[in-house]
C-alpha cells in the first residue's frame, strides 16, 4: 500500500482533532474529485512500519489529544489497499482502542466484497459512495455530494450521532 499524505493534526476530516491518512489508489476516478493526485496506486510513498508507528505515536500522544483516525484517499477500500488498511486498523484497535476511525470510500456499503466488509469491523463511521459533481453540495457535513451516505457503524459512533442532535 502507498499513502499520498499524512496529516498528524487535522480538524477537517471528521470530528475533533484527528490523524488523517490519505491512501493512494482509486478505481472510481470521479469527475470533479479534489484529490486526483491520489488515484494512482503508485503515487505518494510506501506505507512502512515506521509510518504505522508514527500514526500510533500520534494517536496516543497526550500533548495533542486526538479523537481518532480518518482514512481517505484515493480509496482505503481499493482491493490493493485492504491488507495494509486492515493491519493499520488492527494496530489502532489494539494500541489506541479509545480512538474512533472514520473512513471515506467510493464504494457503497451494498457493493462491498467480503474482504472490504471485514475492514468495517474496525471502522466507526463509513462515508460511502462516489462523488457526483452534479450532486455536489458545499453545505453537506462530511460528504461532498448528496448521494453519499454517512453510516454510523459502531455503538460509540451511534451515541456520538445522538449527542449531536
């Protein structure tokens, strides 16, 4: 797996202060995508053990408390990314279980393969669906076009959603 960019302190891609990893590789290549540079599986940098350790360190750093990890791209659920993403999320679950995980994917929940669905065991919130430029709405929260759905998958995510109302 390659990653395009890592942001250790991010307040845009999900609620609270977060770590955000933009993985490389996207089959969808949506018209109007703001992140075209992530489409190629070979763009960016190899995701190494050192980068994984950096994310774990940042997630558990008490000097700058983070609420969780956001995964975007590209597409974290691209078939070529599944092994790397799963390994990363297993480490987050083990070493930072109090942190939530938000994941953006162009695949819809209904389209996910069994291998992609297995990743969701480690994800609190899934934002799914391709970006459709004709349905773009800058007033939407956490998504770019109104066809995309926000799925609160875990109990803690559902509780967070209830508290936002």
